[in-house]
């Protein structure tokens, strides 16, 4: 199983989204968000290339993949084969302007 490593930006964004869900929609929704995230992490640690390729980042050195956590929220990650690790790059709301995603990822 691959080791899963969250970058600070992704972890902070995930936390914000979870707290927003808790405040706006309640405990049940926040719990589903956490459970879905845990399921995705478990899945990609076993099958690192299971996610769909992110088309906005297809020309990058790393092969970025994603899973939808809920609705329009994507968990973006890439696999580092040499260290058998998964790097969680961002939690991205796909309603946002696409150019902002490429800028955010560029800063990593």
C-alpha cells in the first residue's frame, strides 16, 4: 500500500470544506464528507492510478488524478512510483475558474 501524504494547502482546504459542511448542513453531512474522503484515501493507497486524469493538469510533470468527494469537490493527487507514495495536492471546487487551479498547482 502506498503512503498517503497531504500537502499543507490540501489539508487546510479539506478542513475548511468540512467545517463549512458542518456549519451549513449539519453533522450528518460533515460525517459523510469525512467518510467519503477516508474511502477515497483507502482506495488510492491500494490502487494509486484508480482516479481519473485531471484534464486541466494533463501537461504537468506529475500525472494528476482526482476523485469527487461530494458534488463539485475534487480530491486531486498524484502518485510517486519511486517512493510508492501518493501526494494529495488539493481539494478543488470544480465550479471555480480553471486557470486558478493551474496557478495553485504551480505553486506546489
